[in-house]
C-alpha cells in the first residue's frame, strides 16, 4: 500500500470536445497539473499522466485518453501499477444533477447514468472511490442530456468557468489535505 492518491479527470479526447460540459473533469485536471507544476504526458496506461505533490501528498494525476465510456480501463491500470487502494482514487467529473458552478465531494454512490463513472466503477470492481462532482446543470426544455453534455458551455457560463474550475481544484486539494468530512464542511455550502 501507498499513501499516493490517483486523481483522474474524465472527458473525451480531441480538440472538438475540449470546451464541452462533459470535459469538466479534464479541465480541473489541467488546473491541478498547473498547480503541481507538471505536464500530463501520454503513457502506456492509455492516459495522459504526471506525478508530483499536491497539498503535500504524492499524487498521480491522469486524464484517460479513451472516450468517456471507456475511462475505467486506464484508471484501473494506473491504480494497479501504483498499488493505490480504491479509497485513494479521486475521479473529477461533470454532474448534471448539480446546478452550474456547484462543486460537491462524495465517496461511493451510483453512476446516475454517467457512462464514465459506470466504466470506472466496473473497472475498479465497485463504487468505493472519491468523486469531485462539478455541476453543469440540467439541459433546457426537453433536450436530451446526452446532447447537452456534448455542447460547449454558454458564453455566460464560460465567464464564470475559471472560478468553478478553481473551486473544484480547491475542494480536491482539501480532500487530500484534510479528509472527506472536513473538505465537505468547507465546500458544501447552500446551493
């Protein structure tokens, strides 16, 4: 066992997906990489990966380079390589059931129809990992959620997006530094 954490930001690879709501996890991973002073580089796990310290804790930071539905494979490969227990895995992902701009931390739970979480849960053998949930809101009207998540943030949301990404990165660091309960107390204020 190790005190290392694995942090994986979920998204879809390629420039055509870069600004999509479904790539919020990728975006937070980039903020964390900048804070760590590292560059994510492709490795044989099927992810872009870097190692370093975050909040004084050893971290392997990753962005799976498979599409969202197959995110679990690279996450499981990295977890096995670094011998990281599932409870020291943190997945950064978009969350339809939270309003845009709201960030929540969680341990375990269902996938709520999120194909990336479904893949990670299957690959890790259960849902016993941490999550940083980045609120993207619900689709307007009768829009299909699958269409909504593959759209860019609105112009108004893009103005606030850097603050939201920093908030999600701050919450993730607090989880590593102080544990889940303390981080939730700090970041789970009213919606």
